[in-house]
C-alpha cells in the first residue's frame, strides 16, 4: 500500500483500531470499518486486498510505533551498569508508558493476544514471536557474556527457558484482570524478578 497516496489513511486506521479492539477478528465488520472511515469500498480495495491485509497492516503499524517508542526512550537511559533483568524491567515500564499514551493501540494489542482460536491470529503471533525471539537471542547472548546469568546453567538451557517463558507469557497471565495496564506492569515486574532470582548470577536466595 502506498500510504502517501491514501489521504484517508488516518481515518481508516482509527476506524479499524476501534472495530478490531471491540470485536474478535472474525466478528469485526469490514463494512463498518469502511463506513466509519468515510471511504468507498472501491478505495479500500484499491489499497487493501481484504480484511486480513488491513488487520496485518494495523498490527505492523502498532508494532513499529511501539518499537520506535521503546528504542527512543531506551537510548535516553544509562544502561552501562544495568544487567539484563533491569534492562527488561525498563523495557516493560516504557511499554507501559507507550500503552498509556496510545490507548487505541493498547486495546488492539490486548484483543490480539486474547484471541487463541483464530488461525490468522495464530499465524501472526508466530511471526511476531519469531521477530521477538531474534531480539531476545541477541539480548540473552550479550547478557551471558557479561555474566548476568548464573554459571550453574548452560547457554542452551538459559536460551530454552527464556524462549519458552516469553513465548508463553500471555498463556501464563491470561485472566481478564491480567490485561489491565496496572496489573500488566505488576505481573511483568514479578515475572522479571522470578527470572532474576532463578537464573541470575546472584540468584541463590539466602
């Protein structure tokens, strides 16, 4: 899609976020999105093949904005003396600020992770997880070299545990109240503490 040539793109994104945040993907109405965006069906189908293409584009937009926001804020932090656990906590906190500043994005992502039986969502989640795993691999690899993890565990073991826990994070915290922003941040902090005291270099509790 050539966004520069699409003058109603902002309106379409807003209408799509509202619809996909309020209903599951299957129940979301493309006709309603088009109507609320104030565009014709012809214009929509000129830029998007179908509802899946629009949904995928919205997810990409949200993800790109979140990554840009996190990277910008992380660059403003002094990370020199922070271990991986402090780094991850900081990223969760910044993600919380992003969610608070972009409530429509937050509602969309919340609905996205709530859906478990949707084939399209599962495909997209696999794509998101693959991208996140690459970033996690880089972060964990550097942390191991720095000595952030206990030497009791092999690199392979640490990688497998980290991958599994982060991939299944929303399977662990999947109750309705877990999706409230305040609880997300609280659970995230406890989650990172769990990793730190289980896998960290100073992980033995005395």
